[in-house]
C-alpha cells in the first residue's frame, strides 16, 4: 500500500493558530503543501505564524478571529474564500484553561464564579462548535472534508482542580462523535470528524500548575503527571503533528468519530 499524506493545495483552517500547539500544526500542514489560514484572537500572532510559513515556501494567511464570535468567524471565512476559494480541513485548536476557573489554595470550588466557569467552558466547547458551524458549512456544501478537534486527557477522567476545562473537553469528545454521525447522515459520507486528545505538554496554559515559578522545579502535580506517564516525559508539539497529518491522510480513510490519545501512555496507566 502506497500511503501519502497528499494534502497538497488543500485549504486548512486552524483556529488558535498562534498558540504553541496549533502554530506547529499549521506549519506541519503547510509543509505538506496545504494552504493554511491561521486564525487567532491575537492578530499579530496569527500574522507572524503565516509569515513564517510563507518565508519557508508555503502558502498561508494570518487572520484575527474570535472563536466565540460568529460574526468575526464569518468575516474570516469571507477572506479565506476570496484568497483560497474553499475549505477542506478544519482544525479546532483554540482552547485552554484559566487559573480563575481552577481550584487551588486561594480559590475553593465554592468561590468559583459563574462567569469564570462559563468563560473556560465556552472557549473550549462553543469555541469548537461555532467555527464548525461557520467553516463546516463550506465542507458540507462540497460534501467532502475533514474536521479535527482538540480534546484532552481531562475528557476521559477529569483532572483535579480544572473543573470547567475537564467538563468542556469531555463535551468536545462527545461533540466529535455526534458531529461525525450527523455530517455523514445528513450531508455526506465523505466527511470525517475526529479529535486528538493530547496528554501533558508543557505550555503557557499549564506551566503554572506543573513548574514552580520561583524554583523552576516540578510541582507535586508535575511530578505526579510524569510518574503517571509511562514514557516519562511531557509531550512535544511535534508529537501531535504526526497524528493530525495521519488523520488528514488517506491512511485514515475509515477513521471517523475517533478521539485519539497522544499521551505517552498516560491514559493507559492505572498508576499500579
Ligand atoms: P496556547 O495558549 O499556546 O494556544 C491557544 C491559542 O488560542 C492562543 O494563541 C490564543 O490566543 C488562542 N485563543 C484563545 N482564545 C481564543 C478565541 N476566543 N478565539 C480565537 N483564538 C483564541 O495553548 P496550547 O497549549 O497550544 O493549546 C492548544 C489546544 O490544545 C487547546 O485546545 C488546549 O486546550 C489543547 N490542549 C493542550 C494541552 C497542553 O498540554 N498544552 C493538552 C491537551 C489539550
């Protein structure tokens, strides 16, 4: 069997594309020949990632878009359709946790505000649903395409402290399965919807939980994560890119509604 990623000239939209993981994913897609629209709340960040892709010979545009604002997503879609004519691949990458929606020594469960819980829940769940409504429309109209959501280990078993994030990522995994069935039944059997569930990568959203800012040593939580990861290390952004390229390739032609753990074995390990 001759397997190629073969996404040359396909148009990929990556939300949260200025972030650590999704900038890497955007670049990996572009390196395989896809034309990439890098979307982020941070206009400068999106433009910087797109410029880096163009500088290395790829095709990309960087656009400001808020995944919680349908109007701004529709504006981005208008530009993408003008520049690249279509959308083939959507990576719903924008998401993350926030300290204000996380329990800790200074914030008990009972202190968490409705607004803070909603902010984190909405960013991760609605922030996946709304771009799928806007860009998925193009995919269902052409009856072919790929959606990749980003779930988390927190979706399988909730992680301590991160109440809204865990709940929202469980909802993202659930939505992935729901949407795979819905798109196939209502629109086309040539659309695939999957998710990746990264394990622990050391990024800005979790650094404060895993590394002591004063000493630079692992926090007890960081030690526990590494002890629970049979491969004994944090993940790297590149670890995710292979899985995303695989899901975009013909090699994954019958994979649909799946949530793939990329976690160094974290999810497989009971701790005993
Ligand atoms: P990151 O903070 O580096 O990137 C997130 C990006 O999303 C940022 O550039 C931010 O500006 C953008 N963003 C935030 N709100 C937005 C909005 N409303 N509209 C558009 N863009 C917005 O985080 P990351 O670690 O690269 O995470 C990327 C994805 O991977 C997230 O969904 C995250 O939950 C998930 N994830 C991360 C880890 C990890 O260990 N880092 C583990 C599991 C899952």
